[in-house]
């Protein structure tokens, strides 16, 4: 890799890391306040989905307004032990910051098992923050999305996830100008799925083939993939 290419690769990875840091920052700030609220309220017993929504609405709106990152949605998804009945997902999204309303949560054949989705499942298993995607978010935006998620721990027990969404289209606006100078490069996740691509054969969501060199992010499970001939 030439010195110029190396500098551009480092600059692009730094742009990506900084972008993701800015998604997590308001969630990290919210976390201790939510932990205190939940601890105090759960001392009285499990809560309903409606009570959860009322509890976190102001903070979720504050997250959406507190960063210069183009967040599409934000909220909290509670574990079973937290919400006794009703919707465990308190979520606001879109330009009007509307509450997500759905009848597909909970028991029944049409239900969506939120706990199987990557943004919930990985923090639940690892107790570490995670960024999931790219995936088509049929639950919320119907757009290709990245979701940043932070586990909420209460007395050492996993109790749900704080999350924020960004549309991949927003990330493209940031990264493509520099990515297009790197001869067919693409940003990919740890599974090799394309997030943003300047390669004419690959689009978001495609799996990158072999024959590429990788430049890894130092903080997140994403890599910059470059054709070997360009390295």
C-alpha cells in the first residue's frame, strides 16, 4: 500500500470510528439515569409497556436531539423480567420522532421475537455494547440500518438494551467521498457484509468475496476492504 493510500485508509477508518462514537455517546450518558429509574420503579414490581413508554420518552427524545449524528430512532427494549405485559420496546423514530406502534410484539403467531434480533441478542449474551448491521429494519424504518446497542445491567442482571439507529444512507454521505479515492474499496462488517461500497460489483448487504486486504477499525468490528491489486 502506498503512503497516500495508507493515509486515506487511516482517515476513513477514523471518520467511521468517530461517527459511531457519536452514536454511542448520548446512550452512554443516558444509561446511569435509566438504571436508577428502573431500580427504583422495579422495587415496586414489574411494569407495563405503557408505563415503560412514559418513563423513557423524554430521555429518548433528548438522545435524538443531543447529537449531530443523523439518528433515525432511539429508545429502550426491556427484558422479560422488566415488563410484565404489553410492548417491551419504547421507541421513537423518523423526522417527527413518532412513537413506534405495533401489534406484532408479544405472544402469537404474528409476533416478532425481539430477543432474537442481533441488536438485542449480542448485548444480552456478551453484556457488552454492540453495533449491528447493515440490515433492512423491517421493524422500524424499512431502510438499511445500523443499530448501536448498550446493555442495561441491574444488580448484575441483564435487563434490556438502550439503542439508536442510523440509516446507512447517512453514513454513505460521510464516507463515500474518501472511499471513492481507494480504487474499489468497501467498508464491511465482521461477517464480510458490505456497509458502504465504492466497488462497482458490490452494494450494501452483499458479501465481499476473497482476494481483498483488510484495514480494521480499532474500536468496532468493521473493516475497510481493498482489492489486493490496489494494496
